[in-house]
C-alpha cells in the first residue's frame, strides 16, 4: 500500500467518525424533522461515496445499486457489512417503501443472470426492516430498507 492509499483510508476513517457523530446527534433529538431525515440520508450517501473512493470498500455493481436507490427517491444509501459488497442500507419514506422494493427487484435484480444469486426469491434479496433492539426508529413514517 502506498502512502497516498494510507492517507486516503485514514481520511475516510476520520471523516466517517465525524459523520457518525452527526448522525447520532440528529437521532438523539426529541423531534426529528424531514430536514433532519434528509441530512441523515446525505450523511449515509457521503459515507458510501467515501467508502468507495477513499477506502476502496465497494465495487461498480454496488455503486450502481446505490445510484438506482437514489434515483428511486431514497434519502440516502450506503454499503454496510464486514465484507466487500455485503449489502446496502437505504433510508426511504414509508410512502415510497412498497413501490421502492418492487422497482429494485424489477430494475436491478430482474435483468441479472440468475446464477449470480443463491436464490430466485427476490423477496430474500431486497426487503424492508424496521429498527429494533439497540437500533432506534426515527419516526414511524420512515423505514430503513436493506437491499
């Protein structure tokens, strides 16, 4: 690894810590407004871009899926997981949620060759989730989608 790579990865780590701190501060508010949710989405998307460009923790396929999520009205989307390309976390309003997953299944997974996936069940590949356990729900009108 060259010095520039080390610098960029360190820059990502420090900027990501700053983004996470702002994310926690917003989520800690008593009343989360739509502007706050939009900012959370921006932080998620900035984190993904940084992960991809500075930390080299993504791939063109995942980046294409993040772009599609944003085109479909997501507030933000980012890669998450321990491996390279595990899954995406997407923040979208409840009003758009059901159509969103249908579009992802049709426009992203539909054209893919079936041998790329362990299952043909698109509901296993793109589904919604509601925060629980140590997570927190921002507002009942928003959902987090795992894609």
